[in-house]
C-alpha cells in the first residue's frame, strides 16, 4: 500500500517576489501544485486590504501588493485567510500570511518549504486553529526580454528558441516566469506568421541574465536580422505600450524605436527584428491583447 509522508501538506514548488525601485509596489508570484487551492486563495486573498489585485497566470498566482501591516478580521467561510503584512528592504521582501483551519495550513506549512524562501517563522497549524507565518524572500527585479526574427523561410521557430534559451539561463538568481507570443501586423517581409516574443524573469542579477541570454541567442539564431531588447522595470511605460500597439496595427519605420526615450529600455541586438522585439515587451502575460490580429483599422 502506498504511504504519504505528510498527508495534510501540499508544498508550493516556488515563491518569488519583485519590487519596484522605490519599494512601494510588490508582485508576489506563487507557483502552485494544486489548482483547487490556488482558486480558493485567489478568491479569498483578494479581500485583504494589502492586495491590490490577484490573478492566475499559467501555474502561478500573482498578487500585486502594497507594503504595510493590517489586522485581518478573519471569518470562517467568508474570509478565512489572507495576507496581513508586506515589507521591503534593500535585499529582502517579507510577506505575512494568516488563516484559520485549512487556510492556516496553507498560510504556514504549505508555503514554508517552498523554493525561494530564505527563512520563515510559522505558527503551529491544523484543525480549527488560527495560524500565521512570515516568509522572507530575495528582493528581485523584473526583466523582460523581447526577441524577433531568429528563423528563416527554411527552418527555425522564434517562439521555441526563446523558450529554450529562457529555460537554459534560469538559475537560483534568475527565475523564468512567463513566455508570451505577440501577434504583429503581418508585414510583407515576414517569415510567415509575423509574431515576436517576450519572456519575463524575476532576478537579482539583471546584467548577468541579459549577457547569458544574449550569448545563447547569438549562438543559435539562424537570421542576420535578429532583434533583442531588454526592459528592466516593474511596469512597462505608457509610451512603450503605445508603441507596441502601433506595431500590432500596422507597419512602422525604424525611427519609432529610436525615438523611444525610456531609461529602462536597452537594445541589445539591433537587426530588423528590433521593431517586433521592442513591441512585444509591454504585452507580457497579457495574452488576449498580445494574440489579437489587428486589421490596421482597429
């Protein structure tokens, strides 16, 4: 008969957090193993005053948080668990969870052993008890890498190459979070489908991550016109989003990229594909808009 070593704990595979430059905004990203638990958490944790929004992206739950500390008026069935504290220092982000019953087990035992947790402080949990935990995580930055034009009419596929490079450069310092295919306006000189790619990382080493990604892209691209752009910032700017939408709606000239004045944006490979590489950046995890095929009139 199969035995279960810990029948009342479902461990989170990984938890990471990114903060903006001022430390006033935090995104907490929890990789989950149990979809039912993730949906329950999304429903209830959204009621916490420190949670500005919560959404599921693939096998992760993402919380947009503001720093602070609050007392949660927990109530069985109606508000059984939530986030009661968020603090940001130069190198760490601390998150405090609290819950009752099974929600307390999720707040403590299930999260404490997740990959990415530096240290933890937990109450005993289980049964009908109220229990809380504080987890300390490395303070990471968001890095978006946009790529376009790596294949030819004979071979290759940009979306697969970018994913495989992202997997190859992932390590304890740089966590691969998402991969988004962005449909561009189908210009005449496209390979076939006219899409570009953006991959998202949470990292403590943005410079080294960019360097390693660039080396592999140069090694494996099949095109002489590859574009690669990097955005290091919590949220892409309004100007970058406007640029991306222009590239989705119609053919644009190279001057539009040159005229973007954004200190978070770096052009790494400036081939013709840089137009699509930069355009992909603001659409990370925004899959519905990213995949929309525009007629040029909408």
